[in-house]
């Protein structure tokens, strides 16, 4: 039976599936670049294995469904968890978009009254401060964004 190898990280997630070449051979259970080689049938479809299974205690298990479509989830310890760096990056991206969209409010020829300019300045500062406390935030959808003045 022909064989290929699934390479799994320390959390059991399959990161790649390779067939050994003429000049390459892998050994089941050995570590290669921080990933363990696990032999699988040559009929195994790598993409299906990577998306739907994980390897734990020497057996293949069904991977739970990823929560939401958010890219900010990573698979760790047999479950999906929010990945802090990607989450923060996603929040900052949206925050920066909202700040750029409100730049017009501080141009010298803005038609806004002094009070509305101050309201917009407060709004923009609230956006800048949004990443100061992310307690209880696991996805960008959990962020409570400030309301635009007059909106």
C-alpha cells in the first residue's frame, strides 16, 4: 500500500500532507521541523484531513466546527480558541478604517459647528482607546464600537 505522511503540530492539527519522493523518506512518529510525521493512506485527501481531523493519542478524531467564519480562531488543545494577535490586528484594522472615514470632520473647511467638531474628536479618541481593554472580547464582533456623532 502506498503511503503519504500527515505532519501534525503539537496541538494535533494537520499542517501539511506529503508523499515521500525518491530521495525523501519519513519515519512515522519522528519530528520534522517541529511537526510529527503520521502515515496515512495514499487515498487520503490532504485537504479533507487538514480541515476535518486532528490527531490525538495516536488516533484521528473529528475536528469540531470552527466558530464563526472568523480567521482569528486557531486550533489548540483539541478546541478552537481565539488567537490574540489576529484578533487584535482585526480590531485595529476596523478601528483605523473608522478613523479614516471621519478625517473630514477635522479639515479646516469642514462645515461642522464647534460642538460637532468636539463630538467627533471625542468619538475619534474613543476609537483610539478601543484596544486598551479587550477583556471578554473573543471576536471582533464582540467589540462595542462608539456611536458616530449625530448617528
